[in-house]
C-alpha cells in the first residue's frame, strides 16, 4: 500500500534537524462532530472520504480548465492540484473540513469531489462547497444528488442549524441552482477572495436553516425526478 506523507522537521540539540515522514492516512481526525470514515450512498453516486489513492484519477479530471472558470484558484496544473490535494488532508486532520470524492455507482469511477468546510460544531453550522465535476456529468443530476446527500447528513444526522453555500457573484447559473434547492440569498460579500490573476472576487452567500430543511428537501426530491 502506498501512502502520501508530509515532512515533519524535528529540532535536535546543537541545532541539528531531523526530517520525519508523516503519512496523510495516519493523521488524526480532530473533529468528533463528523465521524471518520463517513460514506453517503445515493442512487447514482456515493460520496466517499478523500484518500491518497484518489490522487491520479482526480488530477486527470481536474486538467479540464472549464471546471475552474468561477473558482478563485485554478487547479488544472499538476503543482496547484497537488498542493490543494495535500491541503485537504491537513484541513481534515484539523477538523475544519471534510473532503469527499464523488463515485459514480453504475460506471464505477470517480467523477469529482465535494466537501464540508468551515466546520463550526460549537455553533452547529458548516458550509457545503468545493464541489467540482467532470464536465461530462454537468446537467446530469449528479450535483443535485450530492447536495441531497450532504444536506440530509447535515440536518438529519449532524443536527446543523445552518448550512452555508456560496458562489462567485457572476456565476448566475450556480446562484439560480442554489435558490432552486431552497438556498436563501443573504447578500454579496465584496472583495471576498483574490483570484490567481490578482483580481478580486465578490461572493454571493446563501444559507438553509434547520426550519427550512423540510421544504428544501421536498424541492430536491421533486427536482431529482426530472433526471
């Protein structure tokens, strides 16, 4: 079995430094709110915890530049993708994020990724984001099922009182899609992020609250019947 690893530098006497390997899959999971590993099964896809063995397949999908049009950081190069991949494990170990891969059940292949982020168990809230798919599955209903699986986990198992979603202010299609699943528009956060090219991104923020979940779930189930 192969492992990804971090290099941990240990200070020794007389200024000597020893370099120790620290394997990603040995990192402790520091957020008891979300049990690890967690697997969410749908009719079309299964959401599985991100693991080191997923690197090559995801990296190949991510090379399609269309995926990153509205993201502040483009991950269609080897260096940037692998940096983001390593960071995902670090954030999971810190308990701030929980990344998934999207596995297509019928075709038995990985087709993208999504995650829980900005985990705040003390306030029972989190964000769903960093969802990206192989463009071959855009408009297929896969993203809709991912949101249904993630939101069901949030409100029916984790006991969240608020789930946040955000997107680029100019991504009108994404904004409409969030509203169609029950997301309530909260406003625009100006200069929210700095893109790779140095320009500033304004973000449109949405949320679903616990008292809105029943209606949002009905919308999701109704829309899923269209696929």
